[in-house]
């Protein structure tokens, strides 16, 4: 999905110096403003700190977008999470590689 680009035209006074425009992201999600749904909070309950640190960014992204659920894949020596458009928002599915 691509964000729409905005075009800004600034009229400068004749002979005036050119100034750069401030850069602003298309979507800015403040981590403090994102509330994980209860299902994600329940999923994290009792998990180790390292596990939470590994998958929390993906849960936060899912909570910010509210479009897709999260698939957590367990590998022999680590785990990985990613958004999955086949999983409804608010749902976490565990998988083994």
C-alpha cells in the first residue's frame, strides 16, 4: 500500500532565499497512543521479556493499522512475527517452522 504524496508550492519573495520544507511522515503513530487490543495483551501475559521484545513491534504495527492479525513463527533457535492478511485483526496465530 502506498501513501499519497503531497505536493507543496511555496511562493518566495523575489530574491528571497529558498527554504527546505519540513519533512513529515505520511502516517505517524505515537507509541504512547497505540493501545494493544485485549487479545494481544492476553497473548503476551506470562511470556518472557525477550519474546515480548521480539514480537511487540509487530503487535504495535497491527494495532496501529487495525487491518491484519499477527503470525508468530517458532524456529529452532528463535521466533519471528509478521503481519498476515489472512488473519483477522486482533488475532495471533502461532506456527512452527
